[in-house]
């Protein structure tokens, strides 16, 4: 089964490909010949994921899915949340986002957080949503060079390493995105009968 993944983020494409069974293949927007930046104007992950999936479905008339992910830091009233990618401004700088987060948490002992991913799948003209969660905490400084986004400062519960100190395979043992994709794959397998 081949599905279009509504993203321009190659890190997310690689991560999701590594999490999928071999009988599924995904095509990125670039591979589908689509070169657009899809806006994320809404205040919920669900609405943003749906907007991206609907846009790509309208363009391709193909089965597709999208995802939106937010880092929710409990002591910051779940910031950055839906604004995670642009937390420090519109230029989408991972380093600036992390610097702003660490600055806001400076001196705080309460550093619990979670990653939340919402996937919107459009298949046979119907929308389906899947959620994945990963609880953890925010470090006081960046550690590791793998991954992307907030990976250098997020330690999942049950590990002593940040996501950026893990291989993709190790990260998939905890990953919010992997959990959401597992639900999507189970759903597609059920559809196949």
C-alpha cells in the first residue's frame, strides 16, 4: 500500500519510514511533485493535521495522511504545544526554539513534558485520526546530535538519554510519532481484511 505523506520535513519522512512495516510505502510531498508550504493556522494539532491532509488530498486525489506534533510542557501551561515549530518566531529555527524553552524553564525544578502527535488519514474519502503520546522531561541543556526539533532536550520516561542521543530505532521504542503510526497501520491492516 502506498500513501502520500503530507510533509516537507525529511526528518519526519525518515522516522516514519523506519517505523512502518515493509508492505507499506509512503511518498513525501517532494516525491509526489508537490512543492508548497501548507499553513498550520489552527490552535489544535487535530485541526492542523486535518488541514494538511485535506490540502494534499485535494491536490492528489490520493489516499494520504499528515501529522502535527507538539511538545507540551506542563509547568508552562502546555507551551509550546501547537506552536512548537515556530515557538521562537516564524523562521522555524530548532536552536532558537530550544533556547526559548530552556530560558522559560530556567531554574525550574518542574520539567515534566510530553510529546503529542496527531495523525489525520484520508482514505476512501473518509478522515480518521490517531494519537500518540510520549511522556518525559526537559533537560537543562542540549545533549546529542541525532534527531530534530526538541530532541536534544527531551528525555522520555524510562530512559536516561535524550532523543538526540538515540538512534532512530531506539527512539522508536518510545516515540509519540511511532505510537500514532502503529495505530494507523493497525487500522489499514484491518481495512485490508
